[in-house]
């Protein structure tokens, strides 16, 4: 069973007498141990979709199920969700990490004794024990983000919503947060990740869903999506390329730019290598698409819809 199961969500608003469609027929599923990167340009409908998942906005049509419960009909469903909002908005900056953890634990129904136990365990796990009595506003950005993730986990939810978890972090803090995300997913949780840092999304996600102008334009396994858009092309880089070899390569059908040979057909790889033999090759690699390439292609080529609008910050 999917820990998050979103089916055919629709949401529209009236503006100046017109029906404005923010989200149209959006479906998503995330299972245990999975990270789904939910991506889209500003105004695409991400925020409206997430608000419907979190029970903050009522959909016009469609259903949301979190661990088998509908957050719009059963308030207990939201106990199955933890959220890390961009900008540490889910922390009280004048409280310490320990105070934040214990406060939100009790707020989510845990006893004070259990709250203290889990707080200590999470502070130890996230290497924050030495800062447990320091006000959050005095911590580094990376430490603040670790506290935010710990707070989201204090009630042990099966679903975690992560909004820009590495934004503004230095290299070391980014690596730490990425490691934590992988660990959290491996513990059996489902993670919905939203970010504009597409390299992070590519590295962390098992699946990708891209929304544009209110509709999902693709939703599939990350690696399968990248393979779908990667051309079966090889690139050979040389330190030098004599004119006689260049002529043979062009006659064969290869494309040459300076000392770089592009092979548009995999069947030409070995004939090209025969021509280049025994010249030293500096690099031989396939040309692989990135998630950034795919995102731009899918979001810049979708036809505009006159009656569709997204969020002010989606």
C-alpha cells in the first residue's frame, strides 16, 4: 500500500468572473522507502497540491490518502505527516532545540516523558546534543535544518514533506542533510521532496513527478526518466586529431568539433575506434541527460493554457 496516494486532484478558483484552474487531475503515489521529487516552475501548482495533501486546502475533486486515511475527513491522518518547510518556519527561533522538540512532541500527542526520551535520542542521532540548550536563532543554518528535520520526525510519521531541505546550506551541511534524507527513507518512510535544486532532486529521488501549468507532465522512476531522454550517443575526446583521420570520421557519419568526436549511432562506435587506433584517447563517455535538461524541456514546451494558474509561490 502506498503511504501517500493522491488521486485525480482538482482545484480551481474564481477570479474576475473567470474559473481559474490551479491543479488539474494530479495523481501521485509514494511507497515506503521511497523519495518522490515533486518538481515544477513557479506557479505550476506545487504549493496548492501540497496544501491539499496536508489538509490545508479542500480539493474540488479527487482524494488524498495518507497511510490509509483521508486528511480532509479524518484529522488523525495528519499525525502521519511530518513537514520541513523552507526557511525553518516550523521552528521557534527563541527556543532551544530541546525545547522545540519537546514542545512539538507534546503538541502532537506524546506524553512529556516520551517527548523527553525521543528528544534526547534525536539530538544524539543528529549530533546536536552539545547545542541542545542553545537558542535556535544562534545556530548555524545547517544545524537549524537538522533541528527542523528532527522536529518533523519527533512523532515518528510515515510520511515526510521536505520543502527545499538544502537551500542556503554550505557543502558540508548539504552532505549531512542528504545523508539524513537517505537514512530516513531507508527506515520505511515515504518522502515528498520539493526543490528547485534539480541536482539534489536527481541524486536523492527514486521517482520524479513534474507538474506544469497545473497538470502532471511526467511521473516515473528517476533513472528510467533520465534514460528516456538520454541519447544513445558517445563522445570521444582526443589530445589531437590529424586531418586524414578527421576526413575518415566525417565520411563515416561522426560529428567532429575540434578534437572531440560525437558518435550519433552506437553501431559506429567500433568503426570510429578503428579509425582512431592507436591514437591516445583522453576520454570516452556516453552523453547522459540530466534532470535539469529534462525539466527545462518538459516545462518549456508544454502549450500554454489560458484558464490555468498556479500558486504565487509554488
